[in-house]
């Protein structure tokens, strides 16, 4: 998949027609894992590279919030977690 990632970053990957298919797969996972538990949350932070492409297509009951820099959010959260573990 590395070659597809490179094309995406270069802006040469034609992915628009595939987004609904990918979104359906991701939404299926969301529904299988979260089921009714999603009702407990007032909001869900959508992070990672997929958030840039799928954010609006995810079925999160209107609770999904795509952060300004969702890719950096993963790195920042991982760093915070690592620091907390070490202290």
C-alpha cells in the first residue's frame, strides 16, 4: 500500500470513486465495535490520515469531530501517552 500512499500525498491518486466503498467498510467496523456504546458519548474525535478523507462519511450519529490536523493528533497523543508511562 506504500505506493498508494505516495500517490495520495503527491495528489495523483484517483480515490474519489472509492471513498464510499471504503467508508462503508469503516462504518461496518464502527458499528460492530461500538454498537450502542456510541450513545454514551457527546462527541467522537476523528483522527489519523483517514479522517481527512472519510471524516464526513463516517456514521457517528453527528458526533464526529475531525481535528484541524488529525495526523499530528496521533503523534501528539502517542507522545503524551509515552511521557505519562515514563513518569
